[in-house]
C-alpha cells in the first residue's frame, strides 16, 4: 500500500508528528515498559518505511535512544527487549540522512568514543601504580 502514488507524501507529515509525540513521551523520566516498547516499535516502523520524514528529529531521536540504551533508571522496569528495540532503531537513524553512509560512519565514531570513555571510567584507578610509573 505504501508504494501507491502519493501515499508516502501524504503520510510523511503524520509520521513526523507521531515521532515528535513519541520523543516527548520517551523523554519523560518514568513510564511503563509496555508503552516504551510500543513507542519504540512505532519509531522502528517509521524508520523502516518513511525514514526521510524524521530528518528534523534525528538528533533528538539519537539522543533519546542512547539514553534508553545506557540508562538503568530511565524506566524502573524497562526490559532488555526495550533496550534491544532502541538499539535497532538507533541503527536505522542514519537512513534518515541525505547521505546515509557518512551518517553511519559518524554515528560509529561517536559510539566508539563513547565506549572508550565508558571503559576508561570503569577501569579508572584499577591499574598497578608501579607498572604505570614504569610505562611512562
């Protein structure tokens, strides 16, 4: 049905507004895991079918999805399936860019830098002082 003439053009504003509302909901500090999961499934569907319609929301969407994946207290009972769904949505965000290859590369660079910072924070102070002094 989406391939019919004019359907994508008419659905694009509705998809954009829907994602805007979902982002407002996901930005709230608390919510049920069932509603979070449904909201993420809506975002996933829009990113799959009409990725261009969320171009204006892509930065905020990326930020919210990263917060869901990384935060333990985003939602008291958020499950692994919601985090997995957020990761799948995050992987589709570059499709909304005019140059998806460059957007994907940029996102991966940011991900690697974030992981490096998180690893440094986790292992900070656990190194052997004698070995670290000799290494310098």
